[in-house]
């Protein structure tokens, strides 16, 4: 007997009592615990939470992408109003039926476009493949539709991108290709899993606009997954907050932001750096939700803060105080002086292979950094900020200019002299996963630079120092013999910072070191850097595309665009009175998540929805 399912007329998807478990050597882990929610026609539902909260696992079950073993859906129903099969339970469909459903009716934009795109096929062929699989059209028609989709998602030079392999295009372009692929068959439900994580704020804003435009045009329903409540406020009507597999709070975006009821939601709202004020330390989840050492949550809360407002009041720093602090720094002799620095890369070449054009990645940049200062370096991908950071260390050889550190021009040093001085200038790279050797324990990884520079004589001293550094970055000496794969992204970044500090540097360059982390973990790492800066008297250059993050940690901000300096000023002034149109664009693209912006977004969505409805009535 075929079971018949029911669903409300205005509902396209109903998840009922879904439980998903994973099995490992330690036993059973409940990743999603008895979760239920509905998705309405034309609705955007935001699912928020930290890594490990269960949000991605929940939506992967919609497409039967839970791999068994180790994962298993132990109970629940996923009722979907399908164009092909009618009202069905997705979990009861055969593999053949699911293949027909994926892409055509439910499509997904995955978090990492580089690993989601096949490196041996061009971007155009991968989008065409999806179209040809689900629709009976010719390759010529499929190519035409692919190019139209590339234009729709605002890819410049669609013909070139069509013929390009994934590794030859930027992260923002790869994400646009993934969006074009997801939209290619006009699905009823679009699942976007962290589609803007680690992207420039301007690219992020464009992608959010694209998704909103597609939803309005096709009356598509969207499930938008993110760890950042500021982002979800820009696009969603309703929000579901997940913590350790449970839905702890759900409601309209207005209710969640204006009167959050769960401590975890308060923590997520508070830990995002703010543009309007500067805090001494960023609140973290454990300030609102006390968690025991064994991971359990006590029934009687002894959390530090009860609300976001209370956390802000306790950490607020006045602008006059910040100016006084920086004026004290300016009285010192600069630790770093950069004069007319240029780093050019060969572009076009003649028939002999000699360069005839150059890409000016860093073009005539000059600035100074004072002892104890944090200089923020911001700009979009491709602006030259990472090249500038690496040029200072001569990880990339500059074309011309001067880099004077501690009264020595680094560009005049030979390799032996440079190796010796690199002990004083260290760098924390963006990706903590590729920064650590998977074959070395973290203890060995921290000890290695001390061995190279011959800082300690005995193994006992090296081991003791490594454990001291681990404890300094809020890890345990018990982690000494573990390997990188046993740690989360935030923990790996802490390990990278510990390794960097092993040589007791005077100067630290942080290159997008928090861009791919959850906002809660990001807050912990930013607080850690501020703490270490004061404890060890460090001077920092902090590179990021996120002006809100940079504003929290930096005394001054240098804005870069196309290899050149747009402006350099006191951090508060950059935000309050930006002199450059480019800086204004960066600031305006940052999702704030404040109530005024949410109100405007709600009104705008209602107006667009009404206009589309009126347009359909007229055309009918």
C-alpha cells in the first residue's frame, strides 16, 4: 500500500522529527535531534549556528546526501511537494528518483566552490552538463542558456569563463559559476550552504542580491545557511537557530533580532564586530551560555551577560580614549617604514617570452607602523594587500622601494641576513588547514622554528616552551602529541599563532587569519590577538577584506585598491568620514544586522513581492 502524505497548500517542504546520527570509535553522535520546520512557497528561511550545530547535515538530508556509513537518518520525514512525483517523502524515494529530483527541483550551492567544481572540466561544460541531464535540449541550446546564466549572475567576460578551468578564476567567480549551475534548471527550492563565507563584502553583497532577484523572479523558496546573523538579516524572512543539533529558537527575522530569547542567539548576535562602536573585547558564546569542561550545559546558568546590550555596555571604549592611546603610539619612533614600495608581475610577453606589460600588484605604497600599533590593511580580493604583506617579508621579491625594519632596509639583506631577521617578523597565513604539516604533531610543528633558529639547547626546554605556548593560546599541553586533523579550524589557527610566537617576534603580519572562521570562533581569535599584543608587546599588520573586523582590532586603517593606497587614517575616522568613494563602497556593503536596516529590508522585500504579483496579474 502506497502511503499518502499531506502538506499545507502554501508549504513546499515540511521536515518532521528529523534525527540524524553518526557513528565513530567513541560511539554515537546525534548531529540533528528531532528537528521540525516548514518552508513556505517563495520564502527564504535562514538557518544559523556555529560549525557542528547540524545546519549543513540537516539540509544535506533533503537531497539524500548523508553518507551511510558513518551517517544515518534514524527517524523523521521530509515531505516535499514535487512537480514530478506529487507530495512525497524524500527519504522514501529511490536513487533513480532522487537523481531526477536533484538539480531540477531542489538545487544546492555548496560552501566551497573549489572542491565542488571538477578541476578537469571547464566551468561552462559543468553547467551545461546539469542542463543536458535534466532537459531534452541540444548542446547548442545548453551553451546559449549557460552563457545567459553567466550574464545573469554578473560574470564579466562570460565566454572566457565558459572556457576557463576552475583554478583559473577567482573565488567570487567560482561561486557565481556554482550559483549559475544551481539556477540552471529553475528549481523550486534553492539551498545555499554558506555561499558567501570568506568572500569580499562587496562580492557577498552582489551574491545576496542575485539570490534575492532569482527568488523574486521565479517565486523560488530558499534555505540560506550561515553562521553570521548579520548576513541572514539581509536576505531571510524567517530564521531558525541551531545549537548542537537542536533548534533552540525560530521566528521572523525581526523577532529574532529585536527580542532574542535564547542565550545562544544572544551570543551569536553579540560576537560580530560592530561598525558603530568599538569594544575592548568581543563577547563570545560562553559569555551568554556557560558550558562545563565536559561539554555539558548546567541547568542553572551562571553566564557573564544576560543580553547583547549588557555585553556592549561592559566592553565599550570611548573614541576620545582610543585617540589618546594612539597619540601615545605616535610619539615613538616607527618600527617599520615602507617607502615607495612596488611589486610588479609580468603580464603580456613578446614572441621571445620577454614581458612587455606588468601587473602592478603593489604600486608606490608608503606608510609607517609604530611600536605596539595594529595597522589594518583592507580591500577587495586582488587589491594587492596580501602581496604587500608578503613583499614586506620578501616572501615575494619587491620590484623597488624600501622596507626599513628596526633601522635596517630588508631589501638590501642577503639570504642569510634575511633568515636571521625573519625571527623578528612572522606571518599568520589565511588557511590554518594548509599551514600545518599533516604528518607532524602540533608539538613538533611549534618546536620546528625554535630548532631552526637554535633558541633552546635541550629537548626538555623545547617541549616545555611548546606546552607554554599552547596554554598561552588557550589550548592544553595534553594536545602536544595530537595531529592537525584532530582539531577544528579555530583551534588550528590558534596552533598557527602559537608556532608564530615561538620565536618571540616583535612584528606580526596576520593575513586574512579569521576570514573563514565562524563569527564566534573569529571573536575568540581576535580577542586572543589583542591579549597577546598587550602581553608580548607585539606590533601587528592585520590584513582583511572585512572592514568591521579590521575596525575592531586596528588603531589605523590603510585602504588599498588596485595596488594603490586609497586612504590611511585613524580607524574611527575611516568609518565616520571616509574620504574615498571606494572606502564608502566597502562600508556600505557590510551587513550590519541592526534593526533599522532589517526594517528597511523587510519593507523592500514586501514592495518587490507586491510588484511581481501585480506584474503576473497583468501578464495573465
